C-alpha cells in the first residue's frame, strides 16, 4: 500500500518532457500551414498542377482520421511507444517528402507525415495529463494551445523564407534535426507504465470513422472548387459520409471499447467543449485563411509582409493563453474563460468587418491582436475541462475526440468561407475588370500595382467587398459559442494525475514528481488505500 501524498510542483524532468512535447506539437501543427507558401514552387518543379489541392488535403486527411485511433490505443496499451512511433513516422514522412521526384510521391509522403503528426498532437496533450494533475495542468496546457495560433502565422512565413532562401525541400528537412532531438528527449525522459489490454480493439469503429471523416474532408475540400456541389462526385461522397457515420454510431453502441463512446454525448462538459472546439476551429481558420490575401491585394504588401502583419495575433494569443493558464492554476476555476474569450473573439470579428481600403495597418494589427487574445483565453482550457470530466482510462479518447471535432471545424470552416469568398470575388472582379474578366485568374499584387489607377482601385475594392462583410457573418458564430460556454459545468479540478491506480508511483518516480493520490471520480480526489 502506498501512503497518499499531495501533488507537488513537477520536478526538473517534467521540464524536459514538456519541452519535447511542445517541440513536436509545434512541428506537427506547422506542417499544416508551412506548405501553403511553398506550394507554387513545389507544384511547378514536380509538374503536378492538377494534383495541387492534394498536397494540403493529404496531410489534413491523415491528421484527422488518425486522431481517434491514437487516442483510443493510447488509453488501451499506453502512450510512450505510440508517441515514439508517431515521431518516427513524422520524421520519415518529412525526409521522404523532401526527396519526392513527382507529385504522386509527394502526396503519399505527406499522408505518411500526417499519420505521424496526428500522434504528435494527441500524445502531447495526453502525456501531460498522465504526469501532471488537472489542478496544475493549466499552466502546461496553455503553451500547447498557443502552438496552434503560432503555427497558423509562422508556418506560411517559414515556408516562404525557406523556399526563397534555400530550397523548398528544406521545408520538410528542417523537421529532422528538431524531431530527432525531441525523439531522444522523449525516449530518455518519459517513463509511463505499459498497460495490459484484454479488451478487443474496435477495428470496425476505426474503419467506419476513417471513412466518414474522409468523406467529410473531401466533400468540403472539393465541393464548389474541383467539383460543383451538385456533381455526382460530391453528392456521392456526401451520401457515403452519411452512411458511414450512421454505421459508425451503430457499431460504437455495441463495442466494448468504442473509439468514441456514445456515452460521452451524455456528458455535458464533453458536449459543450466539443461544440466550442468545432465553432472556434471553423471561425478562426475561416478568418485566417484569407486575411493574408486581403492584406496583399489591399495594401500591396508581399507574402512575407502579410504574414508579419499577423504576428500581433500571435502576441495576443500567447499573452492570454499563458495568462489564462496561470489564472486557472491559481484559482482552480475555468468556466468564465470560454465565456469571456468567445465574446472577445466576436468583438474582434466585428472590428475586422469595419475594415476599408483606407484603414491603417496599425488598426488592422490591433484588430488581429484582439482576435488572438480572445482565442488564447480559452483554446486549451477546453482540453483541460474535457480531460477533467472523464475517467482516467479515457483521457486519450476524450482528448482525441475533442481535437477531431476542432479539426473538422477547421476543414469545414475554411472550405465553406473559401467557397463563398471565391464566388463573391469572381462577381466583383468581373465588374472591376470590365471587358477582360478572364484576367482575374492571373491577378497578383504585382499585377495589381501595374494596372491603371482606376482599374487597380476597382480590384482592391473588389477584394475588400468580397471578404470584409464575411467577418460580420462570423460574429453570430462566436456569440453562439458564448451562449454554449454558459452551459459549461465548473467541475472542481482533480489533484491527481490520469495514471491508473497502481501505476502512479512508478511513473511519478521516473518523471521526477512525487506519487499522486489515487484517482477517484472525475473532478475529485480520494486518498489512496
């Protein structure tokens, strides 16, 4: 029997573990955005213009479909080995993507990279839950949450710089030294017990969820772009997605170890945090996807400068993310943060909807900083809340489910707003370019500056008129998030880690912490016997 001792401040080894987790999460999230600015060069060199969309879709698709698999398997068999396998897959995919000789090879290696990247994102959040109790976890989770906002801005900047200054292949090879360091640190410092699983793995559920997720990603990625929404391809994919989703629910209701337990949807904390993740993912990426284009066309800045102009958003996100983590650690309360954060994000969207072609760049930077501040206030608090509300053996499953819905929100939001933006822009450019609307497809910031002053002004106004009103449409979305956040229960943060009874002493000793109390019901702590 072990005498229960209160959780103390994590020891030095936690610092090394956490450093490796932040690094691999940054690498995985960066690779969602880093390819965008390098893509024209990659496509041109590999002669694959017709497959260009798959360069991004392959990574996103692999990332999304593998999330619940990593989460469930981590709960069943332990996380360390899965984490090391995920790092290895990510590094292998990165190395091979840099050696690609044609577009099909590149797409395949990006898919492999995404399979690894998915494990990095999920395992980083769940390993923290294994070694740090919820009462102390907020200050660790906040920087992990900030990584997503940082990567959204830094990724395109890094991709463009490496492509211009060195070679596009280094967009992927730069992952290797950093990833190898993270692999070595994780292998040496993370000590988690292996779990003995006697339950059957839910392969049918995993396969059906992968099919449903794939169908949804492809429908939102292809609909209105490569194929018309009314085309047989899109309609067939949509029907297949619905069938796979219904079959998945039926299978999960009968599975002894479901990938996403249907009882989660009777857990109010899980439902609220999942809905918020979906809304925030859709709203944030829907806005960020087209802001750089707007800045380039309206203000005549280049791609790098447009990325730099979004750095205030990163600053706002970092400040409030770390600040919110400190508040939760000090007070043990988190319910007010999503309410306040969604209100601030709604305010930011309203401010962005007031932009005109004459708005100063200083105001633009201020508005995106407000957006970052709103998102940072609660982004990772959602993961903390959902981890605190489920049993210790389902931490990975709940975390991956929350991330899955956020990623689906990102995909659907970016696709939906992209379709609307493209349609509105095409209409307005037709009027601005007069007799030669066909030239719209070849417009670049440099071309716009070379046009006659009156025509250039019309093009700039077309971009502004097409995009800016859409920010106002996102205000109600975040306000709905505010209403939903009011229903988030304030469950007291547990003072124990997610490790199961009998595992805590060994893991705590290895990790440099004292043995925690044995976990009791979610949101509580009971003395160990």
